[in-house]
C-alpha cells in the first residue's frame, strides 16, 4: 500500500466539523466556486507528493480524523469547498508575518473533479491548478499572479468596508489600526487625519451610484513590484475610474502589500 502524506495534528470543536460536513453533503451534487464566498482559483491540484504516495482525505481537519479517501499524487481539477482557518487572499495580505506564523496548520475540504470523492486535506499539499482538470489545457501563470490577485482582493475588501461605513457600520477603516490594513502606513495616517478632503475611495465628497469589481490593469498589472488595479464606478450618473497603486510597505511588519496611491480624474491621494 502506498504511503500517505499529511501535516501536523489539529482538532476543532465537533459542532464545527458537523456543520461543515453537513454543508459538504448538501452541495455534493452541485458545482461550486473555489471557496464558499467565491474567492480563489476555480481548480486546485495536489503538489509535493511522491509518485509512489497518495494524499489522505479525512473526515475532519486534522490527522485525528479517519481517512475517507485518497487523492492521487498528480490529482488535478479539484474543487475547494472551504478551509480552516478561513481567510480570503485580501485577509491574508492584511496580516503580518507574525500573525500568519501564529495560525494553526490550514486544512481544506476538497472534492475531486468528478465530485465522486471528498475529504479534508492538509493545504500544504495543494496549489492552484490554472490549467484546470487534466487534459483541459495548459494555461500558464503570469509572473507575480498571486500578488496581483491579493491586490485585487485587498481593493475589493476596501470597498466592502467603505460600503459598511456608508450603511452606518463601524469597521475601523478610519482609525489607524484599520486603515493600515489597506494602505501604506503614511497614507493611512493621511487618511485618518482627513487630509484628502474628498473621499479618496469614491473620488468625491458624496456618492450615489455603484462600482464594478476591481480588476488588474490589462496591459501592465505588475511592474517592478508595483501592482495596478482599476475600479470603475458611476456616481450621480457620471462614470469615473479610480486607479490603485500597490506595493510592499517596508514600514509595516512583514512588508505586506498595501495601497500607496489612488488616482482619480484630475487628482490623486495622497
């Protein structure tokens, strides 16, 4: 029998496992996105496993749980239902290296491409499968694609937080601790102090309209470490674009990718 590979032991409360297991059964016959909120690649593959080995898929997120099935060392086109600890690329981008290091081992609930097998596996043995299921093409990844995706997610989350603020919620976005999760430290200080005048996110003092999903620059999404993300909005019936420039912030622990400039038609912040 082939040996199996799994990571360190991790246990969760039984009700968490029960809820997630029930969710998996409920959607067993329905195609899903990569994660339950739609973040992440559409397909995954097994990596780091010897051709003579297989990857255990367990009843729960940890080696204390029984093995349900196994994924081949070169399994492709897998679907990701969810992971624990749960976070989106934007949440991870907002964390320091120390915070990431303090997290317990990550386990993901995965399904085979044909939906016939499912179970929890150690995330260390998963990577995005940009070519899709085996035989589905050989799409190459762009250099720095993970960072670009994280930049798009960071901007998307920023707009989500701003929308919550508009609805009367308090996300901490306009306090330094909250602002620096999205902006370079000096830019966060400028935002909190009110130096921008008009809202630097919407590009106006008032907003009444809608915004499209953030998307990378089509011609040069990343150049010399700078990521460019555009957000197209309609405000009071007038189309406008905000261009976000992001790069690593050496003034924050772990030098995370953060926004250092927002350009609007005719003005920029800071």
